[in-house]
């Protein structure tokens, strides 16, 4: 469970800024809402335990006028300083865990919990008497969210109270979610009072989250597998080292063929000021060297990171330490080692897996060939002139057919030129890769490695330059109804860099 140390001076600031109602405990704040697992987390940023007897939640959504947790639902519940209380909307709180309580025990507020528009407030009763929900001075904290951050007047019914108390930035400010947002999480780790949409981040598909009480493997030879899908995948790692040991976290992941890791973004780093984390990456499904003796020469890339990198892609930083991390990172298996020498931290990281294809298809789909499919062309390798590893990949071709790649700086469109039944998508000066003409073979596919220092053109090969745009196509033979014809793939535009 996450915890945070709070300085005495900060506690004074919290206490004195609650001028509207001296007794309202605003050190108790809404810290996360987990839609995937149905959890609302309240955190005590104070230095003293908080008795939540009499406290109540209130929620509004786009069509509920209001929903309250029940009177007395939190009676007898204490939230210790620097710890969390979780309300479990799926009523799956472990028995006997004082830090977790079922929603059924506190009443049906914020039900059903979803990333769609909600305003959620938490109220601290006055020293005597019951809560007056219209009295913002009794509001301890507030958060509102909606899909895309769209303003929803009903969900924002209590926003004005929160704004007037200096605990929410604007009536119209909603934490932006999507339908697939797994969780929203407060990034402010020091208990500041004024929060708004910028104080929270919305996690996408969360593939691994230690906040659920699991710990990534400490064993470098048995790292925890994390399944990264196409698009964004988020992991949340909590590291609780102490004076006597460290929490090592090893995770392993695969990047499928045809895809690449485009970025590894540090969404948040929640730790005491100045605290830093470290991570390193190796190729393969284990980390081959021990944490106590690993050197930069042992890993592809690594970085010492902290809150200063919040929102940044760590891959370029990682490439500066180690034996040379390719960015983007291509297909294969990799293992990450997370190490944290400070007392405690939480890191939220999002992997962006994208198609590694190079260039953009145009002038497609092609006229179907004799197989009924459209011959297709995609780019692989890279668009880097320095790397000079561009590959043209033709697929869905008729089997055992002669193919010939062609290139031009100019796009065009000629329908059924000559004996072709297809479309020529190049114009201007068109060169032919005659030396690399080849059969599509038994798989109906072909790969043509393009030498960017020698691209064929009618008046002789030329050297491509960064910034130039080149267009490619693959011509191929075919037979339709016993007649010999030819056809083309779609066009492929590649902007070189
Ligand atoms: Ca851990
Ligand atoms: Ca661990």
C-alpha cells in the first residue's frame, strides 16, 4: 500500500489554509478512482490518524441528482496518517483488512462507478451536529471527471462549493477520461489542497498494478510477465526499499513481429522530494546480471529517473546509458529491472506499442489479382538514410509470379497501363529495381531491400537524401482466364530522415 511522508511544515500549511472551517480535515483527500477494479481511494496526508466517524461521500453523475454514502457508514473507521482507505465497489474487500471497506457497508454512492461524468465529494462532519452538504466548508475534498473532459452540469453540481473552498480549480474543469480509462490517480504527492484536472492522470489499459497488493518479481531469473497489447499499456510499480533491503522489480514483455516500442512514458513518479528511481533493460526473458554487480556494459539502456521526467519518454534517456538501446525498440523479448534506493516511490509508466511499418500506403487497395486479393505493399526496416535498411514487403501476391519493384519521387495514377489490369501509382521519372526482380514464390510474398545510396532512375542510380519523399510500388505478372496480364500493389510513400 502506498504511503507518503509529510513534513511538519506542510501539515501546518494544510491546517491553516482551511480557514472556512477550522475543524474540516482537508489532509484526508480523494487520491484515486479505479474503474477497472471498482475502488475509490482516500489518503490521509496528515501526520495524525483521522477518525472518519460521521464522514460521508456524495456523488452526482450525468443523470443522478445525488447519491450519498449512508449516515454512520464510516463510523469507527480510522485512517492512519500516511495510509489509504479503499472503498471496494465490487464488495471484494479482504476480511479483516482495516484499510479496505466494502461499498455495501457505506451505502450506494457513485454506483455504477464508471469513467463517465461524475462529481465526487467527501464531507467531514462538524464537531457537533450532522453534515450539511450545502456547506462547502465541511467538504474535505472533491474531484470530477468525464469522458474527454466534457462539461456536465449535473455531475458538477457541487463543483462550485469546491471552487469556493479552494480545493478544485474550476466548475468546468473535469479530469479527462476515455471509455477505457482504467483509473485516475492524483499526481500531487505532498498533500497540496488545490487540485484540478491537471492534478490527475488517467491510466489507459492497466496491465500490471502493484497498488492491487501484488509485487513484481524480485527474482531476475523469473521476472513478472506483463502483456503489452497494441497501443498504450500502463504499469504501476510501487517500490518500498528500507534501510535493510530493497524491493527489486523485474518485469518482462514481448514486442511482436511487425511492431515496435515507440515510447515509454513516465506518467507519474510519486515519492518524497528528491527521491529517484532507476531502471535498465536487457534483451531476453531474464535479467542476466545481479542487481549488486550490474554495470552499464551489461544492459542495452538505463536511466536514473524521478519526478523531473514526468510526462517524458524515457527511451531517449535510456539510450544514453548502456550498450546502445535502439529507439524505437524493435520486436523481441525484453526484461526491465527497476531499482529504488529511496524509502518509497511509485512509478506509473505507459508503453506505446505501434506498428513498425515504414511509410504510408496510398493508391490502394490494388485492383484484385487472380487470387481475389489485392496485392499489398508495406515498408519495413526504417526510413533513416543513415541506417539504410528500408525494406519493401509485397504480400498477397499470386504465387510464383515474377515481381519487380519500382520507384519515383513523384506520385501518379494511370489506370491499366499496357497489358496491366492494375493501377500505376507512380509518375515522373520511374526507376526499376531490375537486379532485384524475383519470384513471389510459394508464399506469394517478396522482400526487396532498398539501397538508399543507389535508387534506380532512368538516367542512372541516385543517392536518396534525408527529407526527400520516395514512392514505391511492386509490379508483378499474373494470369487471368489463361491470359498473361500484369498488376500492381498499392503505392507506398516514404519520407526519409
Ligand atoms: Ca514492487
Ligand atoms: Ca518486487
